[in-house]
C-alpha cells in the first residue's frame, strides 16, 4: 500500500498515486498542511504494512519508524525540507527519501520580502492597533525605516536565497551573502557580493536566514552569533526554527541588538499563543506559510506523488534527497 498521512491534499495527488498502488489515507483531522504531525504509532504501523509513505513536515520519520518498515521502499515528503526524516538512517536501511525542491522557491521568497516590509514598516502592529481602537493614540510609534540603500545579508544562498536576492535588488537594497559554497555565477548575474559570515552579520541591516536545517546547522544562530549582528538589524527567518536558539533571539530583541524579527518558522510548531515572542510588538509572526499559495501547494502535493510514481515505474524518484 501507499500511505498518505493527510486527507485533503489536492485530489490530483491521490489520483496519481492510485496509478501505482492501493492508497491508504490517514484521517489526520486538521488541515493537510498542518505542521502538527500524525502520531508516531500511526507512522510505525503504516511503515510496517506499506511500501511507500507520503508525508508532510511534522510527520517524524525516525529510526523507530524506519526499523518497523520491513517492506518500506520510499518516503516521499511534500516539502523541500527533510529535517523531519532521518535521511542517513533511511539510506542505511535502503529506503529512498524524496522531496519537492524548486516548486516553492517563488512563494517562499515572496513571503520573505513581505515579512521584511511587515517588520520594518510595522504592518502587523498597525493592524492590531486599528483593531483594538488604539491606532490614533500611538501613531508616532509606527515609524519604520526605508529599504533603499540598506544592506541585506542572506545567510545560506540556496535557490530560495537567490530568489530573495533578486527581489531585494528591485528595492535598491545592496545584497550580500554568506554560504558554505561560494556562487560566483550568482554574484555576477545578480550583482551581489560574497562576505565572510562575521562581516556579513556586523554590516547587514536585514539578515535573511534561508539555510537547510541539519544536525550541523542546529542553533546556527546562537548567543555568539547574535552578539555579532549590527545593532538595530532586522532578522527574518523563513527556513527552520531549529536553526535559531529562540532564547538567544529573544534576548537580542530585548537588548535592542535586533530592532525586530519576522519569523515564519519556530522550533516548536504550531507556536503556542502564550509564547514570549507573541507578546513582542517588534516581532511579526506567521505560521509556517512560506509555501502556502494555492499554486505552490498543489505542485508540492503532485510532485510528492510523482516522486512515488516515478520510483515504482523506474526505480528512481524525480527528486531524491
Ligand atoms: C518545506 O517545503 O520544507 C516548507 O518548509 C514547508 O512548505
């Protein structure tokens, strides 16, 4: 069987999967795109019985699930990120892991720029003030900063980072980046500059975090790193919450090291309403909606299915991790 961890994905996804096997859909109860994962015992049971698991972020495929998967051949996630899957262990067990790169690049980059403008121009705060009837009294505190002439530092220049850089150039923002691998062709094509990480952090007005979460990059932004950022910088994270030590981020915001932060991702998702971050006026929060456009989510769901179809037909998914 082919186990799909959520109901409510676009119909075209289930139809494609039915071409290559019997599809079993778990009644997750929430939105198919909820970051709340399905219970571990459900995944273990599915891994025991099925050849393929089609999942979303939050559905944790760890050693226990993989060990249960006697017949399991492929795990296909409808996401580009794979930090919810023990990819190394899957490889050792001979289980293929597939994901959905490229199709969400524009949607995530659009949101990143939206978050930049939201936090620098206090859009969400202004909205809250109007709704609470207090906008007139505090008008003076709704001052933002211009984008033009500022420097943005992109940390981790993958496809999403490049798409953000392209957009920022249109605002006359000077763009620099740091990445483990230098990309001269992108520097040339977009007119952006490579910098060592410390120099990037200490000179950027807007810091965009777009790198993948791996065991090596967990808490990449810790106290030491926040201590190096330019005073008054804005921090935007559209990658993964686990890249950031949240306590260190909150301290940097409280100390005025950061003027603001705009976050689409958190180490715990969904972020509890009573979380400290939710009480801070200089923080803009969105619930992991980087790829949440109708067109993009449809393509992600279909591609997750196409990976499985391709695997059963040719022995290889379209996008293996
Ligand atoms: C991804 O694809 O990894 C996003 O974070 C979820 O859409």
